[in-house]
């Protein structure tokens, strides 16, 4: 797509003066309005294969990339070149771009938009690949969580199946049976004594 020629678009002349717009201003408005539409992956300039393959994102320094504005007889003609997200209906996206660009230019500048031509230059699979990667990550997290729960259950079962250790006497203490046996012997000796 050729660059927007640095011309001014005359809007109105009145007693207070005149209002004019540089075509780059109109192109910037159109570019921003087009990128707001869901399903637009990026804008492309010139339809070059480098833009399509490179998938370079919209730069804040070049908001007019992929937009060409021409003014004829006081009306604005806009051409927009885009890369569309895979899985989104192209006619729906194109109609939304046309409506959004026309509304934005007419609202912000007061100019009349004659037509908005949308050129689809490619399809982006990034959105679908991101969604697939997110699903895979969620599945991994769930599997890991289930494995941890299973290991915890196995540990709990092992604890329940182990015999409980008998209380061992403390160091220096005699076993309980020995003590009770000694108590019985002492009682017998006391009973035998007159």
C-alpha cells in the first residue's frame, strides 16, 4: 500500500477561519478504529510477504500502517489492509471494520466517508495456538494436582496400615509388668509378716 500523501483535507471555512486535517491524521484515526475490531490480528502495509510472515505487531510509532486515505470531491476514501485471526468470520470482521472506521472518522473529524475498502492479506494462527497452549497448561496443572492427591492418599493408607508402635518404657524406668509384679510381691511379703 502506498504511503499517504502529505496533503491537507479542508473541512470548513467560516468567519473565524478554516479547519483542515493532514491525511495522516485521518489515516491514524482509521488505523486505530480498525485495530479495535475483534478478529483483526494486525495491520499490514503494502501486502508484503514480510509483514504477513513476520506478524509484526502494531507499533505506536506507525499507526497508519496498512491504511491509505484519499480525498476526492470533499469525500474520504479509505483502504485498510489487515491480517485476520483464524476462526473468525471474515465478512463479519470486514463489516465491523467498515462501520467502525466510518463512524470514527466522521465523528472525530466531521469529514464524510465515501467508502472503506478492506483487504485481507493473511490469516494469523497465533490466537488459536495461544488458546491451545493455555488448555495444555491447564491440563498439566490438573494432572499434577491429581498425582499429588493420589500420593497423599497412598501415604495416608500406608500410615493407617502400619501397626501402631507399643509404648516403650522411658529410660531408667522398669517395665510396667515388672513394677506391678514387684508390687504384688511386696503385698505378699507384707501379708506373710505378722
